[in-house]
C-alpha cells in the first residue's frame, strides 16, 4: 500500500485517511497576551493501523517548525525508532499538513512531536483574543472556540469528532492571571513573572471539545448533591450576576444524572462568560464558554426574557455533557444528535425547575423556526452530507436544532415518555466514551419500544421537508391527503409516515394513527356523532407537520378559538399553519386576517407573541402589495393588541407571572411600531425619566426595549435627540443585555438617514463584532433598501471581520430576506455572483428563495378583490 501512495490523494478530501489514529495529546501552550502570539508544542501518541509513508493531520494558520517534527515509533523490538519526515506539505485550502517519510512508518504505536507558533486572532474561532476592561484599562484574554473544526488553529491534530483521544494540557502564562481548561489543575509552578500550570489528563474526547481560557476573573461557586464543584466565572466585579446560572447548573446536573441514569463524568464544571463570543455558548467538556448575555443576570437591569435565556442556554449546554461529549456524533452528518437532543432535553430541565414558565408551550417557537426553514426548497435533511469542513458551519441552523428537537418530541409523544427516557439511558451507557450515528439511536429506541422506529424516523431525518395534511369531511368520514409543504406554494414529492393525532369537540374524544399513504380516510361517526363539532389535527402541536382544513372545518375551529375551547398550543398551531398557508398563496390574506381577529381576547403569552411576529410580517408584505392599505392594516393590529396591552400596563404588578412580564415588553413594542400614539408618547415620557434616573421604577428592564423603539419612531434627521440619548446609555452601560436592547432599537427608525447612521455605528469599534447583527436584523420596513446599499458598500470589511463564521451568514439573511421583487432578487444574485463561498452559499440561496416567496405572495394578495372591504370591516369591529 505504502508504495502506491502520493500527495495528491490526500487533497480535497472530506475526511482524513484512516491509517493512523490519535490516542493521546500532550499539549503545551504559551500565549502572550500583549503581542497576541502563542508558542506551542504537541506530542501525539498515535496508533498506525496500516503501512504508510504519510501521516496526514489538520493544521490551519499555524507556523509549523519543520525542524521540530519527529516521529518515535515504539514498534521496534530493541528501542524506540526516531524518524523525521523527508518533506512537509502544508495544504492551506484543505487545512491539512501532510508529513511524507522516506520509508514506511511501522505499524503500531508511536509518538509524533511538532513545534509551532500561532496568532491569537480576532475572528472568535480557534485560539483567539477577547478584550475586556479592568479599572478603565483594556486588556486581552485568550480564549478557545474549536467547534466545529477550529482546534486545528491552535494545535496540529486529527480534528474530527470520531478521532477521540485523551488530552494532557500545560499552559505557561503570566503569574497574575487565571488559567482554566477542561480538567482541574494538578500542579502550578511559578518562575518570576510566569507560571506553568498543568491540568489533570482528560478522559477520551473529541478535539472540538478541548478548551482553554486565560485572563482575570471573579467567580461564584456551588456544588451538586454528588459533590461536583460548579463555578461561574465572569469579568471582575460581576460575580453576583452569575448566581442564577449557578443555581440552574447545579439543579440541572442533578436532574440529568437521574434522567440519563449516568453521573456527570468529570470532577468539576466551570462555566465562563466571554465578552467576545460568536455563538450563544459552547459545551466544551468541563469548561463551558458563553456570551455574557447567555450566562449573566443582573437583578436590577436584566429582563424576564434574559432570565429565561440564561436558564435555557445553561440547560442546553449541560445536556451536551452527556449528549455530545460523553457520546459523540461520528461525523457532522449526525450533528442533530448533539443539537436536536440538547435543545429538547433543555426544555425538560427548565420545565422541571421553572414549571410556571410553561416552556413546553413556548417550545412551539422552536418548532415554528424549524418549519419555516424546512418549508424552503433550499432546506436540507436533518442528516446532511458534509463534503468539506467549510460547509459544516452552515448546518448549525434551525434544521439541526429546532427540527431535530421537534421530531424527537414527536417520537416521544408517539412512544411515550417512560420508554424514551429508559432507551436514552441505555443509549448513553452503550456508547459512552465513543461515537454514534443516527441509526444507533434508532436501534436502541426500537429495542426499548418494540416499534419500527428506524422505518418511522428515516422519512423525517433522511429527506428534507415535511408534509401538509389536507383534511376534509365527507359524510361520516374524514379524508386525509399528505403532500410536501413548500412556502413557495409548489408541491414537493416527499412522503412521510405521519403520527396523526386528532380530537373532536373536546380533548376527551381523540384518535391516534399512523398515516402511511398519500391518501387515507377515517370513520369518525363514533367521534362526532351527528353534531358539527370542531375537529383539530396535530393535538397540542406535537407533530412536525402543518394542517390545511377545508372551509367548513376552518370555520368551526375559528369559533372554537373565540369560545376559548382549545388549548394554547392548538390556538398557536392554527394561527401558525394559516400564516404559512397564506404565505404559500394557499389561503387568502383576507381569511388569515379574519382568523387573526378571533384572537382579540387572547391572553396566553406564547400565542400572543406569535400573533405579534405574524402581524409584523403581514404588515410588511401587505404594504408591498397594496401601499394604500398600510394604514388600515396597522390600525387592525393596534385594535388587536390594545386590550391586552391596557390590562398589562407599563409597570409590573405585584406577584405577576414571568410570562406577563415577557409579554408586556413585546406587546408595547408592537403598538409603538404600528403607530399607536398613546404608546409612543408614554414610551417617550418614561424614557426621559430613565435618562434622569437609571433606577427609576417608571422604566423597568421588561419595558425598556419598548420605550427605546417608541423613541426611535419619533427620531428624525432634524431631531436626533432620542437617538443620541440612546447612544449615551449604550456607552455608559457595561451590561451586555442593555447594549443588545439598544442595538436592536437604533435601526428601527423610519428615517433613512438615521437608519444609515445606526448601521454605520454597528461596524464601529464601540460595538463588539458578535453584536452587530442585532441591529442589522432590526432595520425598519422603510430602511430595507438603505440596509442593502450599506451591506454592499461594507461587504469587504464585513467579510474580513467575520471570515467564514456563521455570523456573516446572518448579515445576508437579515438584509436580503425581506425583499419582495424579482428585480431585487436578480440584483442580489448579481452582487454575490463572484463573492459567494462555501460558508455562505446555502444561506444566500435560502435568502433569495425567501425573496421569491415574498414576491409570489405579493402578487397573490394583489389578486384579492375584496381585501380592502374585509379590512375595513375588521377595523370597524365587524368580525
């Protein structure tokens, strides 16, 4: 075999060759926090399993000291044989280094040693620098972010999930700073201004889970019932803000130990807030890194939504300590095994700790995110083929997370919670410290349930999309037809095994069955009798599909909503399905608006929140279709939201629910955007009081965003006072959540010059790179064209700043997706014709598809002759 090998066979390959496997890394790093450089050396114990003249491993953006490379084989009978490569080939485009030896490397164990240098980059990936302030002075910390494929930017390695090994890490750092890694410190030696810290060797794990952080921090500490020490680290002076996360973490570790029937595998758990951080958080084994906004909670200045965000993100990352870290996907094709499960399990944990939050109803937001992305022709299956490391970043999306979590919930609903829990515990035990594929999980669930899980679930994970179930009544029979739902209105050719649940007239009268074929019928004589009762499919929205009712069934459900006969989850589902069908031109906008009017007495947070989201999108598309109806549309939505807003008011009530606290801010912001004079003037008044006194009870955290948005609706080029006041608050605050609230308000102004000024501010040195997208996503309807021109003019800078990370894709989707004309789609295509690359290709296609969907929707709305008349009736209160 060795004689037939050549360098070319290792180029442009999706994965590394299998003739050598790592077993142990001895990694030494010396980061310089001033020059932002680091020196490193790694000794990798490897097992050569077949004869080869080449060793191929990953390395990127490292200066490898070729003279330092040596391989010591332990296979020689008398003593270790030391050989050096005859040539070292660095293939930059594939991020691999190929070591070529003059003769075949002996089969068996050996140690590969490599010395190198690197840069602490500012791209928030690999080994990078984050900037923080201490006593008014800016300082650097060194941080790692290796998922999906960036450990190679810190040390040469086999950077694939299946190449698990143990890690012995040593750091040489300035003596005054703190150094953390996956495992506890076992030795610390001081030498003048430097100290050498040695960490306990890790259990077997994947490279993407290795972590190191070097800087100055405070912490709070607790421990689980097992005595596992848990710490939350943060910037000096912010320790109290870590108490919520600490409490959630301690409870969650105890919960997961019981649920998975396996204890937390490491001796400690550290969680740390990083000022510059691209993702929300990262589940590194034993050292979980977070954005500050996802870990810290300030009792005085954080909102209820921030509290929920901290709890769900902590629960998600800690779920990974079992699902992902202990049992790891074999390859990125199976990423959903990590992310879908961590998303689903996190809701189990949060529901247990905070039952009053009703998070399983809120979970429907996740299902909707999955459905909206998966309704695109440019979606992808849950299990997606990865041909190059550059493609991995784009599948950290709503398919892997939200659809993944939703199909697990659907399966749990079908099999039953006890069977799923027992099977998951078996799965964790069976594959602990190794890797698994989707089929392995189905096999364990099949064994535990006796159901054909593999056959049932393949249609949901191996093909993209999902069905819409069209249902109509024929006498005493219900007729079902499944077809692939596409937001474009086209029909796809997918087919699924669908777990159908339905109830009629009450939740006591229900039926469940599997829909295997395109067309099936069901006798419902025993279910409905001779009465015309409402019939609801997909009870409590546990299934990942949409439902299209015939006119008669739809009318019955509208009456059931008005009579409050349906659960919050079902009210949510009927609205969301109808909105999707309208977008696909399968339901008139008039019909959608009539349905929305049935929610005028709605009080449930999750349903009203989705109603607000839908109203924003409908208002935008209706204005594009018929500008003369824009004012009536806005008035209709003001009428819809005014009553719940008046009940809630601007100030919290003693003992009110967490959900009311979250709803207040959302509903007041909606009224401000739609132009309700009273809300705008009250928001401006309270904002002025807040400017005078940051602790005023007139503007608590839950309503600040609404007040900021109200202020920005009144700002213009000739009166920038409100805009400048917001910038002043931004500059004075050191709380990430406050800064995010302001950034997501600045560009909501209808004045185009202010929108442009706000967008330019996002790219200034005052805004951390990870936060700019909040402002880009909040641009007003009037500012869409301004944002597009700004994106084009600043694209080179944005590309240089964000590189190939997932944040750059968010710029594209936020700016491009709202458009609604073929001309604009062509213009966007032309601009990106020679600028696209693998890491943004999928997002660009999806964004352009959304533009075309919007265009079709606009044309469909223009065909509705009675829309203006229906709208006038609804505005005047004739439902």
